[in-house]
C-alpha cells in the first residue's frame, strides 16, 4: 500500500509505505500518484524506492502462492529447487521465532508446509 500526504492545494507532497497521521491511502492506479512520481524533483530515486517496496511485497505474494499450491497438492515442496526450499524454510523459521518472541507479528505471516 502507498499512503500520501497532501499539501494545502490538495496536491501530493509526500508518499509513505505505512499509515500515519495526515496520510491517506491511494490506489496504485491513481493518475495523480503517477504524475507525482514522474514530476518529483527526485523522480528516478523515488520510482526506484516504490519499485523496490513493491518487489518486496511481491516476494510475500509468491510465498503465499507457493503455500496455496502445496496445500492444494498441485506441487510438492520437494518439487522446488533445494535453494528455494532452503530460503522458504529459513524465512519460515525466522517468522516462527519472531512470532514466539513478539506477539505483534500477525498469524498470517507464517508459512505452513
């Protein structure tokens, strides 16, 4: 999700990736967001930051997709290359250890293989 802050004229003055005071959620498809990204003084850097954040979000989507495919017996965990298995298991173990230590971690953040 992307959140924006507007200036006194109602134009986007800042973007953020988490909610906060005086921030509102904006659709990724909103033309005003696209205009802000293209016309910002640091446009290239800002676009790279947005793309990097979206890439990180997509990693989580792909992990969830893999879990769904495994749960529906469409693929087996062992069908995945060893490197992928290791990364998924490592991330799962990290999430589980964080979950045990920090109750703020949302239950959906864990993978179930």
